[in-house]
């Protein structure tokens, strides 16, 4: 019997509650005269060390992704932290009212420099950020446990340039609505939602995506599919919604006790789920799966849970990276040469950076970033870091 994760780890709750926290407690001493923005820092990382409730996050800029990384130049934050980045720009958010979303750059020694920001008095969390270009991005903003709104902002100036109300898609009896990953295709935004499941109240056991018109900043429709349930990740690490080169959108949902994890599709030019397309990942992979990252040639990486008795990973890492053929709806098996990894979304990721597909294998006290060959599915170690690597983004 497949067990769903009811006893979520602390890290899972951090992500699924969309709590992206940056504490004001900085243990580093800033230079009296900070150097200008670095021209040599190419990447930003976030790592997590310690154990509940004494976690420490480390934010640092890197020049390369080779060998063992030492966090001797990192900014220490006495809370779990997540890192967002796109188009060479890096963002962090401060949890709690008033919510603050800040842009960061880096000094030559890798130390972060906090730059422009905006404040949203009524919001508490930033569950997702969708970057369109250097002057247009969208951030989902949520109040305490409920659906709130989405804002449009200019990533260069950090000025708010518009707001999208989500009041029209609230549902009676639902106490908690979680905003998940948001992507854009043409003039539309597509954002996953989870109705219920936290804080009591009714749970709607389907997969939901809200479609938003970027031109007039209004909700166009809410679509749902009953073949699976719960589009869970915000896209900071493993994705749940992926726009393919041909314009098709693939949506990964994690399922529930009553429904399998699965993959849905929205065809290019359409805004509804394709009723003729579905991959039952529980059946195909033999276990519940999480996340979906495209690696070319209609192949995608997902994470398979191994031990149903360790669904919350309280006993240690419990996931394997696997590959699925989206066109032929077949499994291409596990990626060999990797250990069991933590599959919670704050630790697992597959990213295309500088033309290379990079996988993060987070173990108990060590994270190793591997280069994945998308043709042979062979991996090569590239970088190691003590602690759990929870974020990696290019700065340029």
C-alpha cells in the first residue's frame, strides 16, 4: 500500500506553506565600505545546516561550480532560507507582515549585497515568482494560509507595476489555498493551486491551475482535472509546471491517498487540460513521484519515493532520480550512479545552467551536484558542499 506523506518534515512544511524566510539576524560583519557589484561572481547558492529547530542558512556567491565549496564567505541566516533567480537576477523574501521582496547582488568575495526592494503590507509569503524578462515579473503573494493576489513588478527597479486579484476563484468552505508554480506562455500565466489540506476544513482532491491574462491582469479561468491531485511545488527547485519548446505545457501533480501522482498536458494554443493525455506515475514508476524537469528529446526527470514507510524522510533520504519519456509514456528507469537523496523540494533539483543539466543529490550532511548527460543518462560529480544545498542560480 502506498503511503502519502502525512507526517511532513519541517523542510517540507517550509516549502508547502510557501514560507520563504530570511531572518534579520546576520552573523557576518559587513565591510565598512562594501565593494561594488562583482563582475566575477557567476552563481549564487543557498545551503542549509543544523537540525530542527536550530537551522542555519548560508547564502554565497561563487565564481565556479567545481570541486568542494567552502562557505567561509557566506552570509549566515539563523532560519531556513530559499533562493530565487532568473535572467541573472537574484531575489529573496522576508516572511511576515509587512512582506519584503529584495534584490541581491554580490561582492567579489561572494558576500551578498541587499539592493532594491518593495514592501507589501497585507501579504505574508511569496509562494512563486514568474520571470518574463528584465522588466516584467510576477510574484504570488499570500496572506496567512489563504488565497491573496499576484503582483506584477519590474525586476530592474523593483517597482510594482500592476496587481491581479484572485478573489474570483475562492471556494466556499476552503480555509487554505496554496499558490504553487507560475509560468508564462504568450499572453497567459498558468499557476498551480492546492485547495485545502492545511489548517483544517474541506479538501478538494483534484489538480487545479488558474489561467491569467497578462494583458488585462485578470483571471481568465480556473481549470481542474480529477485524474490526479495536488500540484505541489513552487518551482524554486523541482518544477511542477513546465513549458516545452513547442509551447505545450506539462503539469506534474503529486496525487493523494486516493489518487496517483501523474502528468497532465495543456496543448499549445489551448488553456484546458488535454483529456486524451495522462501518465499515471504511480503505475509507471511503481511508486509516488515528485517534480518534473525537461531534459530534451521529450524526456523529463522526476523523483521516485522508495520506502513508503519513510514518506516524510524522517529516517533519512528516500528518493531516486528517474527519467520518463513524455511522448511514449514509458519509464526510462532510474539514473544510476546516484545515492538515495532527499526528495523534499527544498533539496532536490535538476537545472539547466550554462548548457549543462545539473542534479543535486542531497544526503544527510553532504550535497553533491552532478552533471547529467541527457543522451546517455550518465552522471559525473561536479561540486560538493557540506550541508543540504537548497538553491543554485546563475547570476549572469
